[in-house]
């Protein structure tokens, strides 16, 4: 069966599945190196991939796997010098009380907001259509990059607005700033409105950029990974801000500085918007010394208003 015939076959015709190997062989020279992976996923996991619940399961499971790993490191760090040496605040351990508090907010958000939204999506959203052809590797990578750039700009504006307007800060964003030295579980220590905003952009941006569904899922996983890394409280050698050159990626040190200096470093990932907006601050040793006390909601608002007046 030729590749052209395979592409013309009806979706209900099972014969195309039998010839995916020939189709893959025909398309690989054109750069579709992801085609074998996509073929395998469709042959063995098509019902799961087509389910409206799949993106929810993927994002939630990715998040809890990552925070589980980081939380394990947090609890081991006080007795493991090889781990503690990479902490931004080695003298400020994450305690079981911190874990229970943030985990409680996270579970509450998942039960009250994410679970009902997932059920509604399962009931009313049609099954996902799966194209037979995988994206090229460049389409996959550029799609993830494009979604990340768009998401970064959207959250920068949202974040800036919710710090500049005291009512918005107190009502929606202050809960995220209850810890001046973030750790991984602080990533989703959020109000319902902020959780909805972040989830909405992460879902809609791949649609706006007309990404392949495999690219959209890749962006979901990458977005959760870098968001968790931003809040992890570690400066590992393989961290994104060490891999991306010219200081273009803020990473955990920049976001840690934001939690201690709330009027700075609003962009979640890249650094260019804070450079252009004059809200960038460097991560000096004094910023990361761990001596800054945790501010209450009202104190943070007063601190920001004072900084703006000065």
C-alpha cells in the first residue's frame, strides 16, 4: 500500500493501521522522525488519546510526579549535603508542616475546580480527532517554543496587573505569596481564579497557534516542568536558566527573588519582558540569603505601594 493511498483511506477502514510501517518508511525521509512514536501511540493507546480526559490526566499526573520528586529532595536535603548544597536557601529547610499546608490547598483546588471541569469536559466535549501524520521535529519544537513565548507574555501581563492593583492582589494572588522562599508545592498554591487563568492559556494557546495535538501535549508537559522548576528552590546544573544562554531564562533564582521582592521579576519564564518593563532584578547573594522574613498579605501590598511611590 502506498503512502498516498494510506493518506486517502477512510478513518473507519482498519487496513490503514496494518500499513503504518510502510507509511512511516515513506515519510521518514521527509523529516517525520516522530512518526514511529505517533504510530505506536495510535495503534496501542488510541482510546486513551481520544478521550477528553486525557489532557487532564496528563497534566495532573505530570505535576504530582514532579512535585513528588522535589518534595522527596526537600525532606532529604537537611541530612543529605549533596542535595542541600544546591538549595537556594540551605539554612531554611522545607518542613512537613509546609508540605501539608501547601498540599492541602493543592488538593482542595483539584477537588473543587479541576475535577468538576474534567467531568464537564468528559460529558460535553467530543473525542479528540487524531491526525494520522505526526508533526515534524521542527514543528514539534517550534510549536512548544511558540506556545511558551505566548504564555509567558500573557502571564506577565496578568501577574503585573495583579501586583499593581491592591484589590486584585489581596483577593486573588496573595495566597501564592504566603511563602517568601518557594518550594515545588507552592507552584499550585493558588487561588481558583489564578488556577483557571493559567489552565485556560495553557489549553488555548496551542489551539491559537494551530499546533498538532502531540505538540499541544508536549507543551503541557514542558509548561508544568518549567513552572515546577521555577518554584523548586534549587539551582541544579541542568536547570533551564543554566541551559538557555545570555540570561534569557529567569528560572528558580529569579522567581525566588520575586517572592522576596514582589515588585520585580513578573515574567514566569523568560527575562526580556522584565528587562523592557524595568521590573528585572538580579539574584544577588543578599536576595537569596534567606534572611528576608515572610510578609503577610497587607505587608506585601504596603511594601509594593511604598516601592512605587519611591
